[in-house]
């Protein structure tokens, strides 16, 4: 049984890792690559830091929704 707090913690540490934990590898890779790209862009243009926060919030929301789907199975 997967724990929502573990998935959330993994997502907070590295975006996408909570998805890996829940078994959604493709979506986890996508979120991880998006965060990596945003971090590179932030080095070039600092105001893009808002995208980083938006990505984190979206990833946390998706982990919550995916956890519900996993628990139904």
C-alpha cells in the first residue's frame, strides 16, 4: 500500500520522484525533465523562478490525484 505522505515527500525533494514511487514513471520523467529545464533557464533569467514554483504545485497536485487512482485499484 502506497503512502500519500511518502509520495508527497519524494515530490518535494525532487519533482517527479513521487510519481516514480506511485508507479507512473513516464509522468515522473516528464516532471523531472521540466524542472531540470526550468532550473537551467533560471540561471539565465531569474524571473523564471515563478515557473519553478508552479511546476512544484502542479506536481504535488498530480501526486495527490494519482495516489487516489492507485488506492482504487
